[in-house]
C-alpha cells in the first residue's frame, strides 16, 4: 500500500485531487455556507476550469457537491472563470462570473440557482441573455483583460453597481458597470478606481467596513461611519494589495486615503502566499469573512506526484484596526472547535540563545498562540534607514542570524535534529532617528523547511505596527502538514507559507520556541493539537 501523502492538510480546505485556484462566489444562504472554487477536473495543473462546489454549516467541515458552473454555452465554452455572489433583495443569490467565449474573449455571465428550496443549491441555471457584459469596439474594453466581477452593491439611486478587473496599457483598472434590473448592465464612463503601472487587476474586491465597530457590513452599506476597502490582485507579481479609503457615491469613485497605495509599500492581507482572495458578508453572524487561494511552493513534478495542487486559507474575519489605517484579520472562531489537548506554556524566560521544545502537541497539525514580553530594549539593533523592504530584511537576517532583540519565535514543522524547520519569528529594531521608537519585523523563514531542494523556499517578511513597549507582541500559527499560516500582532500582519518537510512529517514533527537574540524575552501561551476536519 502507498504511504499516506504527508502534505495533505488536516483542516485546510482542499478537494480529494487535482488543481484548484481562486475561491469563487462565497456566500451564506439559509444558514449554509457555500464555497465555489476554480477547479480542473482533469489534472494537477491549471486548465479546463469549472466552478467546483462545497457547502458547510461551520466553515470548518465541508460536503462536496457536483461542479456548479461548467462550460455549456458559447459565452463560457472555453472556461468558467472567477466571479462573485450577490444576495438580491428577498434573498435570492445571483452569481456573476467570467466566461471565455469561442473567440477566447472574456465576457460576464449570470446564473441563478435552479431550485431555491434545495438547501445545497446544487444546480445553477444560466440566463439566456448571457453574456451580459462583453468587450466591444465601442466600449474599448480589452478582451483579454476583462474579468472577475465583484459582488454588486446597490446605490441610493436603486441602481446596482459592480466592478470588473482590467487594464489599459499598464494601468490597472476597476471598470464600473451599473444596472437597474441586474440583467442590463451599462459601463460607466470612469472606472471606480485605477492605478498606473500596476498591470492587470485580477479579482478586485470592494466592500464597506465600519469605523466604529467590529461588526461586518452588507456590501451595499455606506455612510459617515463607513470606510471602504479596495483589494486588487496584481497579475504581474502575484501579490495582492488593499487600500482603505472613501467611496464617493455621487461621483461613483473610490478615493484611497493618503498614504494608502496599491504598490510595493502598500498593505497586503498576507505577506506570504495568498492570492485571488474574496470577502463576503456573513449575515448570520454579522461579520465579513475573507477567503484566499494558497498556491503550492512545490515543483510541477512534485504536484504530479501528489496528484493535487492548491489550498484555501482558513477563512478570516476582517475588521478595521483602531488606527483606521489598516485591517486586522483573525481565523474564524469556529476553527477553535477543532482544538484538543491544550498544552499551556507557562510564562517562561527565553534566555538569549535558548531553545525550548513544546511537548505533547501533534506538531504537524496544531494551533499555537503565544505572546512575548520584553522588558529590556537596550540590545535592540538600530534599523538602517535603507532597510525598507521587510522581505529582503528577513531574507538577509534569517532565523539562524543571531541578533540583539530577536530573532525569537517558533520553529514549526521541525525535525528532531532541526535540519528541517520553518521559523516564524520577530526581530525588534530601534529607529535611527528616535531611539525610543521601535520597529517590529515579522519573518517566516522557509530556507530550511525541507531537505528537498525542488521547492520554492523563499523567505517572507512584514513590518507589524505594534508598539512593543506598551502592547504585548503576540504570534499565532496554524500548522497543517504543508502550510503554516501565521498571524502577528493579533492579526495586524499575516504570513502564509507552503512547506514540504521530508523528516518533520506527522509524528516526527516537533514544535519549539526559540530566542537567538542576546537579550532575554518572556514567552507564555498555549498550543493545541487540532482534530482533522471533515473536508470533502
Ligand atoms: N484566476 C481565474 C481568473 C482570475 C485568475 C482563472 C486569478 O478569473 O483572474 O482561473 O488567479
């Protein structure tokens, strides 16, 4: 018999086999969560794209269904690409998605559930008017860069609006369409927003967020206590950026706040692997939930051997940070139902150069939450003003590079001899011009994650806007065989990594807390073994 695949996940969403990518049309209907996703029924690489479908009552355990949307008419015969759900007044879901037509043009289609009394909404019917939006000579839309319609929102004038990702030359575009009846859509003269030199904007997402509370908002909400978020996925770099700003409904334009940009220095949901993400409003629990596709870091040969490629991240609730300047993300609370066998780490001093094994947890499938306390900042290194790129800084100063205050953190998926490990850690620097101001760097160092050199073992990094003098510095990592999803500063910075250990597998995986800085830090927290979820 074949040995169990050591890289399949215990609680991250994946189908039994084949290629998956973007999450599509996430929604809740009559108490059931739906996840659709880009899927190749025929292989482990991208192609033959249909909308696969699974449902859940808790966002943790999933039941598979037959493909919901697949090529069947001229307007989608060459593929059913990404799209979004809109819950119409009265509760009926409408699904808008990109179809690839016989000329390989990208067009937008609409489908409705065939039978609203089927709780799983297994069958979908495409409207005969499809495509509802298409590139024409008159509208000057680029036929190969016109995809991924968002959830639509209703304006005060009773007209629906949505955006579609596009580009013109190298300018990223969020093309705006409007409709009175959801069937006839007219392109607006101006995009909702655009940005030079961004290239194609894939999978845009546009939604309101409360300035005053952590309650999520329905996509059509606007008003004085509301900010808006625009997220775009950059095809060129495979990175996502979001901005926070204002939606001017009378001009129908979105204006990012000062300093909020869709480029290198911009904000990302996740500073590791995370792409083509999409949020939805969960009306049952009044929260906004983010889904994201986590691609492999293995070679195509590795994927062929595994027979599968791609995961979905653990859904995250997102709220606006109290600063109003960024979002804060946290794994949905339902995940905690899988926690078992809590191992507490009583408050311990991690002396400079120390390593501390966390025993009693299934280290290949775990949830770890720790907080660090720092009382002495004297040994913090000075941050060179040229160190502006956190990923490069983390790559130069990996986990094995000793420092002053840090590196301290976790060695996840570690082999007993530490030959393999994925290190998630912090370093604290003092800023050159203000010695009382500290800069917190969070890193996920994959350089020793596997003895198999065929994998992409790039290191990731992010600056975390935490004041380590007055706030605790927390770290949560969701470890699941071939994925480590980490949340720094209580969700202010997230880093997801894919890793393929050859030794640190299942029962041979270990978890450690470490401090390779010269200054001591205190650590306290808990680790849980996580039960396996029922996933498809
Ligand atoms: N994936 C889909 C497109 C989208 C891209 C095709 C993003 O609709 O732009 O599978 O990963």
